């Protein structure tokens, strides 16, 4: 059995993705800053017949991310899919003229250093799975492609993450590892047929299985 590791797992999109991939036989590694929350979600999934386990990590600490992903592999099996989708902190979202260099440290650690650490941890194992198996999925808000003057930290950091993901898509694609990005404009809306967690989870499943594009964008409209 192979595993999906979801960094930033929670009761919305993370849970929906866990159920979608779990239904296909994946074990699910749930990674969050809050051990109790992912443990509770893992129990819910286990009651539905999905093998899942929670792991604690701080995405702003590269060593913490690497350790959690190593534990996922040891506990659940090889990581075939990595999803990077933690929710940014509210204090990252300041107006552009009020944003100082110090205000950008957190967003950059969160959206660039974290993903880089995660990718370096999982790619060697994905190479052993064989061609057209491994997948890395990035989930971002709309400011990744259209910056907002009142959300400067995420706009700058998400743009950097998007550039990193695009470069990975080109480089790792040559090895048969898929790298894709899901951009969600305006936020997730529970129950919505296009922007609800289940609909978005289906997009992520398709990015993994079809392997035919870099980006899917779900607009605000």
C-alpha cells in the first residue's frame, strides 16, 4: 500500500482529500500543528475503513516537516502523493504599504521553505516507486496568480511557491513525477458544487491520475 501525506490536514479540504484517496486504497498521513485534531480526524477515517494516522509538524520549521514525513513513511508506507495545503496565518495578510521586511519572514518560511523541505524529503522515495507514480500537489488561494494589495504576505509568498512548483513540474516531469497546483479563488465553500471540499478533492485526484496539466484554477465567480 502507498500513502498520501497531507500537510495542513483539517476537517475541510484535508478530510475530503483523505476520503477521496482513501477510497482508492491509499493510507493517509495527516500532518498538522495540532496533534489532537489530526488524531481525531484519523479516528473518523478509521471508522470509515480508511487507514490513517496523525502527525505533528510546524511547516515553518524544515526539520519538523522532514521528521513528520519520515514518520509517515515508517508508519504507513511509501509516500506516493504529497499535498501541501496548510492555511496561512491571518497576520500574513497586511496591506502593501504597511508590510515591512519582517512581515515577510513568516509567509516565506510558510509557503517556500516548508514546501522545499517537504519536497526534498519525499522525492527520493517517489523515484523508487517507478515512472508515473509520484505526485506533488500544491493548493493555494487566488493571490498565487493575482496578487491582492491587502494580502501582501500571501501574495508574495504564494507567487514564490507557484514559481517553485512550476519549476518542479518541469524538472520532475522528466522523471515521471507529476507536480501540479490547485488555485482556489475566494476560498472554499462547504456544499458548493464547484468550490466545496469534495469537488476540490476530485480535482486533486484527477491531477494525480490524469497527469496532464500543471494548474487547475477554480475562480471566485
